[in-house]
């Protein structure tokens, strides 16, 4: 399977080639990911977008080796973090990567922190694990990180327990924990979904600031195209275990070329404007996991679908400028969306 | 924290009061004359009358209870019918072996059962898990005296590693004491561990599914750190609770084990009192054990605050 | 979170069968498991032992002082005890007592336990009072309470059963109460109340059926612990009179000769342990099958 062209501006931090993930074995095996390829350049924010269950998080969990070994089978041509090969790495090697070279923050900061340990202990743990730091050194690092994530009065918060902090504070603590070893890559799995709207923007701004300060790359998993438009450099749209469209944000927003992306765009309200008419929804529902679809998995829900879409798997079509889509009807999709408010706003 | 502690202590008082009502009424709700019962099987009518007036059995029940409770609060639990000695004195004389046996059992149990339960949860459905949980079911099922005699037969009679029975007092050196309680403690720990290991396994299994374990894994922590620092610490409350509640089962086991190994503790005192139908002693021992258990479970409640910071507020 | 979503989907994919009566269906499923079948077969074996002991073995009570502590022979395949009684006959007959006590205690703790538990959950003030008493009863070690009751009442099988049942009731009450409290939170119970279902109809139609599965499990555990408790009481000499053969009593008799005739203790001890073991394993199987939340074996 060919991959998408992309601008080779900087160093590639993460490079994933044809990642396949199945749960279970034999006839009951469920294909969760099908030939997922993506790469993240140094300093950029790549956003993975899609409905829940489309495989966004599973992709990242598979890369980090965090899926249950018994249930999940991961196969990939390559998973490279800088010069390190993760596809063939042992659990022990992966452990030295996690929390050290790749930091991860999760959706729900309420339950993602251990309630019986202080936040200072939990932040310092990674430094002790990966750098062999002493207790005092770990504490010092934790203090530095709390300061870095703009928590007021960090010395006092060091000995606080998670339940004593607000949701936004806890997510800041999660970020501090993920970044304490200064990783090359931060994976943020819907980091703002569980937070108040006012806090969401603050957290995203913080992630962006820290990215610049620390020169790291970010994979932002989200279902919110608004967040993508505001923060990401590049976007990969996932549907039913496949990346269906990928490219620089402005390219994809200017020229949406997959039926599913088009559907997402139509359901997005335009900032600062009173929307005319009602937002459109995508008809139908996400398909069940099962066999890897022998066709375009979105075809049954797609208004542009032609007989061919239901018969064969579309390969990525290069649309120039690092933009590609797995869609036979990409021209029709774009033509139909040409007068969409959002698309026009990006042109 | 102080309010929590005060609340727990206050909650213990009505329980203790109800327990004493219960124990007091045992002798009065059963058919027959309590004076005859308390006098024992070989008492003359004059002795029965003497007991009736001395124990105020001619007064209304609630007054009798008031007097009995007042005495009990001053550590006066009456006298033994058999030896005539005060019940509190008998208990005090025999408290050391029971305490030593219980403590050694408790330490053994915690050392064996908690790691075993945690590892079984980590390796759920593996061979290790199946074997340890199989052994745990056996621990529930084999009566403690059967295990005790098996141990005695192999380790005392056949291999002569430990004494067959008896207890060496701490005053004679703690090593010989430890040697004398090894087999009884192992027998008791086998039964007690079964309970603790199962509850630990179930709690850790739940904890391992929590989001914060995923966070710990994403941090790159190793299995032992995840299991013992993150999962096990967060299940401290249920595990300590079960240890506290399980002590009630342990007391039953202590009574039987002391009898098997001929250890002169409170359990032995109980059995002797039962065979002699020495009712004041039976009543006193039950009150002693129940009050101790209530006290221990109060301490368990207070320990929650140290284990789980969320309870401190 | 996507992982859990994925897992949920896998589960949904796997179990799409429609159930009519979940309790019966799970029971039927449990009955097909090999361990369940083995346990039931062994239990039936014990039942046969109890019923057929007069035909299978000799007189368990016949004393023959001239024929004491004899090794196994063709006539008495497990030898004789210190009074010259047939150990095999006594061991077979002992199954009667254990099974009787197990079944009786299971029933005598379940019936009052369910009634009191439902009351405690449905009646606010009365319930609080009842639970105070239950807490207090649970503070008294069960074996001690049973010993005291057995020592107080007239010795006999009925005394033994009552003495063991009383400490079992609080556990059942707690279990039933917690089940009823959680059922009462269910939307369909709210719905039933809102359309005017009340009192007995509510309990009979919605509450009681939900308690059946956990009560069956708990009663199985109660039977197992009752069999142990009766052996303990007999072993300590406060069980049934000596003329009723029991495994605990046999072991108590064997104590004095244990170092030289260990088999006198092994036969009753092994039978006792096996019976309790299969009962407990059956309880675990039932618990796995009947209760998705899994009742942790209560203490």
C-alpha cells in the first residue's frame, strides 16, 4: 500500500507504517485497525480525528504497547520513534520509551490520577523510574513541572492529593506528569473532553505553549474539528479503523476530499456566526467491528457513494501538498462542498 | 479527621451496648432458671438460692442488666463456678498465649495472603492464579483442626521439628515461644489467608482496570511498581477491612487450635468452661472477645484515614 | 477510553442472545460446566452414603471392647476405634449429620435472613434499628456464639442446628438488604411504584426475584460453613450426644490415639474436608454464574 506524500520539512519523530490491530483470534477476530500509516514531524501537532470507536486511541495504545497482550494482536511494517524501532521492541524496551520519550495524557483527569498518592509523588515517579533520580531530586523536578504547567503556589500543591484539586488543575498535573522527562512526543487523548468549556481553551493553550517551549511534537486525539482548526498543523481523519484523509490542516479544510470529512465539516458550526439553517448530521451509524471492510467502510452512509465504493477498497489518492484521501469520489466531494461556509473561510 | 474519629468511636458505643445486652440475655432467654444454670450442674438448692440473691436474679431484668453492666465496666465479670476465681483474673492469666498466637498468625497471613492475592490478580487466569485460588478454596473448606493434625503428624510426630503440643511462655525466652506457636499459627494462617487472598485478588483485579493504572503504565513503570505501589495501595481499605472483620473468624479458629495444641490461652479457657458449663466464664470470654473485636475494628476504621486521603476530610 | 469502547463492542458482539429468565439461564449454563458436574456428582455420592449407610456398612454404634483399635480387615474395611466400633460404618453414617446440618442451616438462615433483610431495606426507621442489632450480632465471633448457645440449650441435633443458624442470619440479612437497596434504585422499580404498585405486590414481583440468585449462593456458603461449625462443636464436645455418629465427634475420639492411629482421624477428616470443599466450589460456580457483580464470599 502506498503512503501519502508529505512535506519533509523537519526531522520525523514518529513514523508508523501499515499498522494493523486485531482483537481475538480466528473466526471471531475483530479488526480494529487496518493499514494505518502516519508520521509526525518535529515540533508539529498532528490531530487524529474521528468518532469514538474509530480507532484513534487504539492506534496510540498499540504504538505504546499498552494493549492487553492476550487479546490484541498488533502487526506493523514499522513503528519508529526517531531512530528507535518500536514494532520489534520488547515490553521492557517499550517501558523505557513510555513516560520518558513519549508522554501521554488522557481524557478523564478525575480518574487518571491515583487517589492515594500525592501529585508530587506521581509526577516525580517517572523521573525516578527513567532517570534513577533520588527522592529529593524527583520532588524538585515535580515542583519545577508544577510551576511549568502554571499551577499557582506549586510548593503547596506538591503534597496535595488529586481529590483536592479541580478538574482543570488535575489535567495540568497530568500534563506535568507526562512531560517531566521532556519527551520528544506528547500523545494527548481527548485532553479536554471531560473539562468545563472555559478550562478547555486554557489547557489547549498550555499544551501549545509547552510544545514550543520544549520543542516537542504532539499527537492530539479528538473528535472536535473546532479544536483541530484552532491548534493542529496536520490532521488525519479516521473512520472504522482506517485513515481516510490526511494532510495539512489548511489543505484539508480548504479542499475536503472524503465523504466522511465532508460530513464532519457540515456538522461543524462556524465560530462567531449565527448559523443559517440547521447543522447537518451524518446519516447512519458507525459500523460494528468485524472483518476489515472489503470496500470503503463509509460507503453505506456516504451521499456521494457510487457502486465502486461498495466493491473495492479505495487507496489513498495524492491531492498535492501532502494531502491525500482514500476516496474514489474526491472531486465530487469537493465540488459539493465548495460553497460551504467553513471551506470558504479557509480559502 | 478528628470529627471522623469521634464519629467512629461514638458509633462503636451502641454496638458494644447491644452486644452486652445480647450476651446478658443469653442466660435469660433460654429455657430454665438462670440461677440453676449459673450455679452449674452440681449445685445444691442452697447454692442456687445464694447465687440468686448474690446476682440479684430476684430483681427485674433491666435492673439486673444495669448491675451486670456496671460491674462489667469496672472489669468485674463475676466469678468462675468451677474455681471460684474472678473471671477477669482468669482471662488476664491466659491472655498472653492467645495474643502471641493471634499476632503471629496475623503477620504470617498478611505476608502470605496479600502478595499472593495481588499476584493472582496480576496473572489472572494463569496457572499461578488457578493454583493459589484452588488452595484458597481448600483453606476455606478444610477445618482448622484437620489442618492442625496434619501439620502435627508430619512436622512434629514424623520430623520432630516442632513440639507436638504445649506453649512456652515469653518469660522463658521468646524464641522458644515462637517455636511453640509455629505449627498452630501456620494452621490458623492457612485458613485466614484463604479469605484475605481472595478478597485481595478481587480488589486488585478491580483496581487494575482503573484509569490510573493505565496512567502508571503510560509512565513506563514496571509491573511490580504498578502492582504494589499503585494497585495494592489503593485497595488498602477493602483489604484492611476484611482483615478486621476476618478476625472474628480467626477467634473461632483460635479456640479450636488452642484446644488441639493444648495451649493455655483464652480459647482453651472457653472450651474448658463450656465442658464444665461454667456460665460466668463463658459469658465473660464472649464479652471479652466481642469487645476486643469492636475495638480492633474501630482501629481499622481509623486506619482508613491513613490509607486513603479522601477519608481524611 | 476508545479501548474500553472497543472492548464493550466486542462483548456486545459476543453476547447478543436474548434471555427470558436470566437466573434460570445462568443456572443451566453453570450446570454444563465440568466442575459443577463433578461437584454435584460428589454431593450425590455423599447423599447416597447418608441414605444407604445401613445397607452398605455395619452398625455404627455396636461396641466391642475385645476388638479395639484393630487395623482394617475384610469385615471392617477401615478398622475399629477405641471402643471397637466399626470406623467405616461410623464414617458413612456421619454423612447424615453433616448433610442434615448443612441443609437445615442453609434454610434456617435463608428464610429469616430474606424476611429481615427485605424489611431492613424497605422500612427506614425499623431498618436502621434492625441493622444496629445485626451489626452487634456480627461483632460476636460466630463459633463462640454457637458454642455458648449449644452449651446453654439441651444437647441435641436441633440445638446444634439452631446454635449454628443464629450466627449465620446476620450475613444473610446484610446481603439481602444490600441487594434490595440496589434493586430499589432501578428505574423499573420506580416505574412500578409510580403506577401504584406497592407493598407486598412490589416485594413479590420485583424485589424477591432479584434476591433469589444471591441468596442461593450465600445459602450454599452457609451450608459449607455450617458443616465445619458442626464438626468444630462436636470436636469440642458441645455437639450432638456421643450416640449420634458425627465426623467431628469421631475426630474428637481419635485425638488421644492420634500419634499411633492417625488413620482414625484421616477418614472422618478427609470426608469432612471433601464435602465442604465441593460445597464451596459449587458456591463459587453458582456465584460466577448467577451474579455478574460476584458476591465476594462473605466473612
